[in-house]
C-alpha cells in the first residue's frame, strides 16, 4: 500500500501551483474545472516520487490559518537530497520573502531540516 496523493484546498490556485513548480520542480497537469460546483484542481507530480499533490479551490474555500497548531494536516515535507541543498533552498525561500520558522538544523530525532511558512500559511519542511 502507498499514498497516491494528498489534496490541499487553497485560495490562490495559480499562485500555489507556481510555488511548487518554482521551488520543488513540480510538474502540473492541465486544470480540471467543474463549472457546476466551481471546483478547480491541479495535480502536481514531483521528480523521483510517486506521491502527488492535488491543489484545489472552489468558491466556498475560506481563510482559516490563524493558529499554526490547528488540528489536521500541518505540513508537507520535501526531501531535497543533501544538507547543502537544504541550506541553499532555505536561503532562496527566505530571500524571496518566505518566513523561516526553524533551521536549517539537525532535529532531536536526527533529521536535517528547515521549516518555512509558504503561501497561504502552509508549513513546508525541507529535509536532507
């Protein structure tokens, strides 16, 4: 058994898609649009991974990201292959205006990572 994909509602569908393309080399399919419900989606694939990310929006989606400790899925983690790549991507994301929440550092459980606050308050871990 394996996870095929995870879905994420967002407000700015195009902006979120471009974030993952720019920083994590995602490849997107063509947008799916259901005119009856207003649902719009992209499914993103990533190099060297079978797991995919579905980005979705619809008119009813609301902004509710006030507490970073809210229940539910809380972050996405991307393994970039080396400590140097963690350092360089964290630096680029920071220079591009994304807040670094922690790291780069070695965590107590042995991961070399940083955590940034991505678009729409999404926490992104960048790991070795």
